[in-house]
């Protein structure tokens, strides 16, 4: 477990806001719809789902993205577990995650399982039905030590203007190195320096319509050699 932890305020006692980064954990409009638009649609999911599919993520946060992908995976008819690896520097507590996910009753069956497992082991070693793992610590250090190649990346750190460390060129290069040929990445941000770093990491980068009040987001594909 990281010796760091999330510092939170609660907007309307519903939406967690990081006081460290002055940024909410999910959309003020509709967090679940944003996750589906940015991370599922942005990675052409669930159409690309196949046995052995591996999603990786920068910024575990409340676990909302994991639950959304897990539900989509099962509803798509897959019968083997999805693999999902997430990196988090400032983990929330199980009680904080439980409170945050209460905003999404549609995910309640999955949220209950997640919170129970997270309370037992914050790496999610005891979560059944999905091959999930949360790697706590600074992703700039922890990602380098991994030996997987993901089919899709959810890049969900706090705003690049407020949390630039999670978007720096070296880390994006590691994301590229840990992506299969033909793999994808998506993020809610269209910040120029993020797109340039992703291009330098070997992705074909496209700016596409964002969710809600955000005009643009970013989709990426790693071409085959």
C-alpha cells in the first residue's frame, strides 16, 4: 500500500474532489456516461473485446472505470475474465470508494464486490470474476517494472494543468512501450503537450469530440510494425 493517500472534499456530499489537485474524480455532469464515452467508446469497446483482453489505466481513483469496463465485458457475452491493471499514487480508502460509487446505482452489484475486496487488500488480489490489480505508488517508477502489453489504456489522471507528472513524456513513452501493436489509448484531455507526448510514444493521435462541456478528447492507436 502506498504511504500516500487521497485528500478529499465532497461536493454535495456525493462527488469526491481531490484537494491535492483541486479536481473532481468524475464528471460533474454524469460520471458514468463520461467513462463510457471517453474510455469505452474511445477505445472502440466493447467491440474489440476478446478472450485475454487487457486494459491498463493511469489513475484508479474510485474504481469507476474498472467497474464500467467489467460490466461491459460481462454484458458483451465474454465468458473468461477481463484483465485490468491500474496505477494509483494516492489511493482512497475502502469507505471513501464505497461512498463515491454510491452515486452509480447501476453498478452497485459490482461496487459491492470491489469495495469488499479492496478493504481486504487494496491491490484487489481477492476480487473474483476479473483479473484486476492495482499498483500503488508513482507510475513513473512502477510502470517501468511491469512486463505486460495492454490492448487498451485508460489515461485518467487529474487535469494535466494540475497533475502534469502523470502526463509527462517519459511516462507516456512507457505507456507506448506497454501497448500491443494495434492497441489503443484514450483520455478526456486534448492538451497539446499530452498529444505530442503520445505521438512521440509511437501512437497515431486523433482529437475527437469530448463529453459534456469538454469540446475535445484524445484517441490513440499504436500501429502494427
